[in-house]
């Protein structure tokens, strides 16, 4: 049984904490929190008193 020799390039991946990726993730989740608390504030300020 003949063996074939193949040239296989192995890609090395190193984990790096890319500061721009970290910053964009922080901005994304900070935006989610601001929107969430904004909706919560609106509900407490305007919707809940309407039922009382």
C-alpha cells in the first residue's frame, strides 16, 4: 500500500486579547444595558402609574 505525502500547511492560532475587540464588546454590552434600563425606567415612570 503506497503512502502519499501531502504538503499540509498548519495554521497556528494564538489567543490574543485584542484591545479593539474588547472595547467593541464592552460598548455593545453597555449599549444593551442602557437600552434595558431605559425601557425599565419608561415602564416605571409612565406605564405603572397609569394602572394605579
